C-alpha cells in the first residue's frame, strides 16, 4: 500500500463538477446576500431612530443656548432701564432747581430724551419676554419629542438586537457552509468568481437557450454548445460571470442572435 495522497495529488474537479460547484455557490451567496440586506435593514431601523433623537437633542441644545442669550439680553435691558430711571429722577430734580426759562427748556429736552430711551428699553424688554415664552414652549415640545424617541428606542432596541443576533448567527452558519463549497473550486477560478461577485452581486449564471441568464446577452453558438456539453468553463463575454449549464437541459442548438 503506497503513501497517502497529498493535497497536491488530489485530482482537480472536472468542468462539469466545477459547474455544479458554481451553481451551489451562487445559491449560497444569494442566501448570504439576502441575510446581509436583512441585517442592514434591522440596523437602519434603530439607526434611524437614533438619528432622529440626535436631531431633536441638537435643536434643544441650540434653543437652550438661544434662551440663555435672550435672558442675558433681557437682564441687561432691565439694568439699562434702571439706570435711565435714575437719570430721569435726577433730571426732574434738576428741573426744580433751574433759575431761568433757558435752563428749564434744556432740562425738559433732557427729560424727554431720557423718557424716549426708557420707552425703547421697556419695549425691548417686553419683546424679549414674548420671545422667551415662545422659546420655552418650543423647548418643552422638543423635550417631549425627545422623550418619545427615547422610549421608542428602548422599546425597539431589545427586539432589534435579538433579531440581529438571530440573523447574524444564521449568516455565520451559511458563510461556513459557503466556504466549504468554495474550497472545491480551483483557486484561480474562485478568485475570478469573487472579483465578479464583488461588482455584480453574483459571480456565475446559468446558460439557457444560448443566453446568459444574468445579463440576457447571447453567447456565440459554438461557445454555448461547448459549455452545454461541459467541455469548458468560460465567462460570459458581456458580464464576465462564469456560465454553468444544467445537465438536464436540452442540447439543441441555441436560437440565432438578433
């Protein structure tokens, strides 16, 4: 009894066997692709809620900052009003001490100007109060919205995490099975297959009625016949996917291309 056969001595899969491996690989990769899409949708569902929550929190932060600015301005206006009020009182006292009409007229003008400035300040304080009340209401509304988003996330996150774990586990199992299938292909063939799959979501397609089922382009008749017979493993001239033939398919010549 001779020595055990090494991996290098293992006979390569025939063309027909490689076609069958490609067929299985396409099915496995499509299952994994669908699971990846499902994972992506589940992640998006919770990510979308978190983005909405972040936007509301940004609004609240900006509104609170604006509230502080308006409140500080209102305080400054009130202080300005106090100073003008004191100035007005001093002007009135000065009016009582005037000695002639000229002095009285000058002080009276001073009083009128101070009154006008005081009215402007009081109007500004009133406007700030209205703005602050409106801003306070907006903050309360957005805080309620924030609480709603937080509750929705708390409600959804557990279910999403469980779903992600389930789908992720299934994907891991299918990925292992996929790798076992892929190991049966020659390395150059698998490399080309993966390169095409990365661009087109699939690296192989069925040859039917002289056409690539993936891109629907006609294959030269002689090439199609050789692929159908299992003589060669070839890529579609149009989309570069490997073409595999169903052994049970008819071997009749494909229809002429238009």
